[in-house]
């Protein structure tokens, strides 16, 4: 009995609102205010947007990038420092160190170029943690806590070392959260500008692991064979090259075949380590060392190498990097548990300030996914540079743009469907407008979720998917309501306001039932790191959608003549 | 068992009503239910499982060694002309070129979703067509396509020696043999060793001694080269046409033979290699790559990681299980040999855990919804709605299986997302039946007529509303980029689930309603024992 009383009471409640103009207006005003208020949460940073949130996993990787030209021994000492620190962590099960190469490829490494790493300056440490279910600390929390400790202690061992802590991405991997592409004509100047950009990024809050992806220049020596002396002594330049390579790098000169092993055994000749090593990195000592090396010419006469070559000290030439045929240098940074949007905007502001003296700055016109780009022109030389914001930011913008497009397409499709069904633009617009208002619930839901969780709860791409799905759910509620009300008026000849109120009361039960089903269905989603946004969007959006369908839509229906 | 009954007198306007009418007494309805559940269960078991969905990223690297050239030269004569040529290929999104000392590396990324095979072919073709453009002194270019599904290993096994039972070459041979066995397993694509060193005889020449003996490095090389030659067997014939086969044995049989190579002779006394150099049977010292593993207790070993990747579209769980089984069989033997091994990466297990966890979530959600419905509608009604869920998911799973999808995190999220939506159709139908049954005068109504009319009544708005939700999902399939590719399972599966939910709701809700509910015994339901007073009945559509 109570049940039906409730139905009757609700019917009267709706009828009252519909009947009294002031009440109707009040409800409409309230909804309008909450809509505006929720939209204002974006500029007020009540709700932060991010593409995908962090995900707790059982593994993370430490990348060690030494300056080019450092030896494996130096790389090893840095790696050792990192493992010594990590060794103290209780939750670390084991660690794998890969020196001079990348670790076995994973999702993150695929785009971060881990598979391409080869050289004495690289090392990667895979840290395997205890199972995430039995571990209290989330892996991303742990990374955030350890990052400063590791960097402070180990980065200073060898100057120029960059240590990065790489987490498994929750969604599709990107090169880095923040990627700044510095384009220009001259490689050397681009590298210099990139270094300045990196300086700016270093001081922005929330950005970590800043790295300029260009080679550092280091001291090296070149041996120039003196052509006429070489010819006079009966040697060839090729011979000189070969012997030098053989002496210091070594060469396999022959092989031994084996029956019982899978491979041939090479016979590798080089100078002994003792004979190779040079006490200090100076020109003089190198000359002494090379002085001990002699070559035999065709006549069997020994000729000291030093007599036919000239040693010169010079700086190494850095690698030239092109992207899509243009000279470019990447500056990358990771975000430290925050959305990349806000540090990025801050960095952009700082860059504009810093470069304003030397450069003429023009912003990218129009709204595109490259809208943050800055064009720089040197005031003196007229050289042009482009600072392009790429990375996760670009992917986020692209995704949000595409999802926005999908959303608009969905709106148009639903509208057309409704027009076909009702043959009335007004009714279709009411259904659609009501559905759109469920965004209030989505935003408020995220705001509440952000307040109750200890970490920032971001509005993510999955929240948007949830919102798009909500549009459909919400319009279903309105549809059933309108259909029922129309039936009552046409068949029972009921008065319009009473029919709408009754329809609202009768449909309330299935609408609430399906809403509860959705809320319960999404409750488990809400706790998931990746699909939490979808869950929260569906839960809070559905609550809003129910209220809108049962109270707001009847008001609009009552006002329209289409019914 | 089921009596045939003429239902033609009941008018229906919507396909909801006609489905309800046609299946209400159809003996195949029950069979269909069992069949659906069976194919669903089979699909769940057979479908390949992975943690993350497959994203087809195609691209490749072109590596051109150019010894002796500076970055600037490489950029001008090698990279720039080649970049322009690569630009001609359709479907390439980005070209990254690195001009370094002695080598040029070009990385090509295709747009996401491009066909892998033809992309690889196009790249290779383009490079080969332009071989004539390559400057002199440049070596043959190496074109290496990368393939996300083959290149990302699903398993990593670290091997280490915890005693000195075996020499390094013997230890390496053990692991290489194991690698060979694993490579021969079904669906294993690529096996790779990281941190392994090759056996090598190292001749380390002492510069001072070399000077003392008045020798050059060149002489030492010549000395070794002259003796380490293998010659194929030689055949000769005897007078009786018999074949005599004799071969020249490789002189170097052991490390001792290398040591005793005579590199020079002076006044009749030979200088042996061991006089000027140390010769050791060890590993490739020029390879600076190495790998270690450090355990919780602080023990550290030099390790070799064997990584295993699977073929695209195959079940990560099965492949990982097969490899682990093989490993277990060999474990005892390896332990005896002093080789320890530990699995450091197991994506198969992770995929299985992720999938099982989500299936678990799915079940919990279904139970919660069922309990909620018991309170609002009664347990019989709740049972009917709860049955429709597995039936709908079964259809969706089967269709996903048929369209070569895999079960992964995103597919299951698509299911979880649709779960809230797909019970709606059934809830709306059952609620309407429930409402009709508890109306005044419903005691006298024919049950069949009631079920069909109730289904038919809400048919049109439910169809339109479900269609509206489907329409919201469809545009998501056109979202581009990585993210779009990543969440493809949502627009692929949610619409299917929703469509299935309509059919299932119209076919099975009235059918099960017929079996489980009855108007004649209203006391079955607590609430219905009270007199209902709602006067509303509409038979929408009949007037239209």
C-alpha cells in the first residue's frame, strides 16, 4: 500500500510543480544555476582534466641515460647506486639490471625507444614489486616518493646523467607526458634553444624527468694520417685504420668450428687491457700510448704509428635529428601525479616571458590541436624556430576532439531519430536538451570523487565515454515518459498537466529501477584506475538524469504545445 | 510437453509483441536459451585472452651504416634524399631521421590502423627501388619492420648460475637448447636472449712484449689467420672406382693450439703467440652489454633473460602456460646443473588475472542487480531479468569471437558498461508485465494476452531508446589515434549487446513470465496480495 501511496504522492508533487508557474520557474532556474556552476568548475580547477589516470602495477622501470661518450663502468656505477637505494624497499621483489641495452620491450618502452638503446651510456633497471593486491602502497605513489631520493643521490655521480622512472601506462603509451618539439634550421642552434626550454621546464611544478633528447658534445681525438708520409713509408691508410681498430677495439680474425656447440668460436685479437688503458684523458698521454704502436711495411721495416699520423683534439659532432624532414630536437618531461594540462600552460607562460627579450613570439592562430604552439623569430638574425607541444597533451587534445566530434555526431543522430519517431522538433529538442543536462551530474560527481579520494580524481577520456553513453540512457527515460503521457492524453482523454504528472509518477519506478541497475553496475567500475571516470560519470550522471527526467522534462512538456 | 495454442487473435503492433507471440509457445525457445548459453560459455573459454587490446601499429627502421661519414654529410647525401622518397609512401604519419657518426637511422611510423603486411612491404619496396641513389662507401641498408604484437614479449625468464658446475659455454649451450625447445612450441613467435655472451678465444696482446720481440700486430693476425682454416673434405678415386674421402682437420682444436701458434721465427727459434699475448677461453669482451638480477635478500647474479613473444591473435595465457610447463619439466635438471631460473615477466598470467577479476566483477554486479530487483519486483521477476544477462553476454561474446576479437581489459569494460544498460530492456518489459498483472481486473485477463500486450505496449519507445543509445556508441568507432584504437572494443561490443538485449527481452521475458508468473495466485507476491488500485491501462497502438 505504501508503495502506491508514494506513487500518488509523487504524482501530486509533480502536478503541483507543473501547475504553479512560480514553482516551475524556480525549478528551471535551479537547474540553470547548477548547470552554469558545474561548467564553471573547469576554469576554477574544481575538476581537472587528464587523458588517462595512473594505474598501480607490479613493475616499474628506471631508465639511466648517461651523456654520450661515457663508459660502461660509469653507467654501472650509477645503476649500482639506484639498486642500492631500491634494495632498502620492502616491496621490491627483485631487480634486473640491463647494462648497455634496453630491457625486454614493454608497452612503454615501445614508444620511448627502449628497443633502440645500444651503447655504453644506457642502462635500464626493471623493478619487480610484490603483488599489487597484497601491497599497501600503489606503484605510482611509490615512484613519486622514490623519484627525488634516487635523483638526488645518483644523478650527481656523473654530470649530465638523466634518470627517469617509467611506469606502465594505463592506456596507450606516449613518448612522454609533455613533449616539446623545437624546430629550426640549424641543428646546433636548435639544441641550444632546446636546452633553454628544458631549463624552463625544470622549474615548473609538477614536471619531472626533464630531458633534452640530443647528444651532448664530448672531447674526442682524431688521428689524421699524413698522406705523403704514409705513402713514403710503404703503408696504406687502410692498414693504419685496421691496426688502430684492432689494437683498441679488437677484431675477430678467425673462427674455430665446433661440433658440440651451437655457435662458432671466434678468435678475437686486441691489445691487453693493461696495454690499452690510458691514464688520463689528455692528448699527451694518448700520443705516448700510440707511440708504442708500430706497423710493419711491405719490406718488413717497423714504422712507429706516431710518425705517420697527426693527433688532434676536437669536440664530437652531435646527432642530427629530423622529424618529417625538418630539423628538430625533443625536450621531454613526465608529470608527477598531476594532469599535464596545467603544468604545460604554466610552462608556456614562462617560456613566453623568457624568450620575449630575444625573440619575436607569435602564437598559433585558430583552434587546432596545435593551438599551444609558439613561433619564435630571433630579433637580430631573423632565424625562425617553432616550439610545438606534443606528447600526451597532443594525444589528449586529439582524443577529446575526436570524442567531442563523436558526441556531436551522436547528438545529431539521436535528434534525427527522435524527429522521425515523434515527428516533432520541439519534443525531440526537449528530450535532447534534458539528456545534455546530465552533464551537471557528471561534473559534480567528479568533484565529489575528487574530494573523497586522497589522490586527484581526473576527468578523463573514459568520463567522456560515460557521458556519451548517458545521453542515450537519459533520452530513454524521457522517451518512455513522453510515450506514456501521450498515450494517456490520446486514449484516456486526460487533461495534459494531470497526464504528464501521472506519467511521471508511473514511469518513475522503471526509470529508478534501471537507474539503480546502472549505478550498481558501474559501482565496481568506479574503483578501477582507468575506468573510474566512466563509473563516476555513469553513477552521478544517472542520478542527475533521473531527477531531470522526472521533474524537469515534465515542466518542459507542460510548456510545449507539441504534446 | 508444451501445448500448441492459437494466439493469432492477439494483435501486436511492434516487433516486440510479435517476437513475444511467436516464441511464447515455441518449443525451440528453451532449446535456444540453452544453445545461447552454451556458445557463450565456449567463446569465453576459447577466445584468446590478453591484458591490453591489440593495437596495430606499423612502422619500421631503416639502418644504413656509412663508415667514416660525419653527421652533416650523412644528413645531406643520405638522409635527406631518402626522406623525400619515403614521403611518397601513402599512409606514413611521421618520419624520424637520425644522422649520426658512421650511421643513419630512419624510423617510419604509419598511421594507426594501417595494414601491417602491406605497410612493411611498401617500406621495403621503396628503399630497394632507390638503392641506386645511395652514395658510395655506404653499406647495404637494413630494413626492419616493427611489430607491436610480435616485438613485445609476453614472458621473461631470467637464468643465472648459482654454482660453478658448468663452464660458461656449457651453461650457455643449456640455455640455447632450452630456447630452441621453447621456440618450437605452438604460437611462439620470437625468442630472444638478453645478456648472453658468446664464447670466444681472446688473444690479448701485450704491447711491451710485442715491442720486445720486434713484432707488429699485423704479423700476429697473419699468424692466426694462416692456421685457422677449415677446408671441405676432398674426394679422390681409386683405380677400382672406389671413393676415397679425406679432409684437412682444423688445426685449432683447443685453446692450447691457439697459444702455440708460431707468429714469427728469428734465427731458427720460434716465437709463439703465448709469448706476446695472453690467450683465454672466455666470452666476447667487446660486447659491453650485460644483465644482472638482484634478489630481495641482496644476492646478485649475472643473468641471461630469455624473452618469448607470441603470434598475433593467439591466447597469451595458453602460450605462457605451455612455456611454463616446459620450464617446470626442465627445472630439476637445471637445478642439478647449478642453473637457477625465475620468471620475471608473465603477461599471460596478468591477462588471465585481469580477465578473471573482471569476470568476477561482472558476476558480483549481476548478483547485486538481481537482489535489488527482488526487493522492487519480487524474486520471480528478478530471476527472469537475471537470466537475460548471461544470455545477452553470451550472444555478444560469440559475435566478438566470430569477428576475431580477443578478451581483454577493454572488452570486459565494454561488458561492464553495457551491463547497466542491457538489463534495462528486460526490466522495462517485466515491470510492465508486473504492472499489468497487478492492475484491477487483471485476474480475469488471459495470461498470454497480458504478456504479449504488455511487451508490445512498451516495444516502440524501448526500441527507439535503445537505438538512441546505440547511436551514441557508434561514432566512437571513428575516433582516431592510439586512444581510439585502444577503446575500439567499446563501440564494437556495446551496440551488439544492446541489440541482443532487445531480442532477449522480447523473446524470453514473456516466455519465462509465462512459466514463472501467474495472475491466479496473487498471494505469491507480498505486495500483490494488497489490492491494487492503479486504474491506468493503455493499449497504445491499437488505436493508431
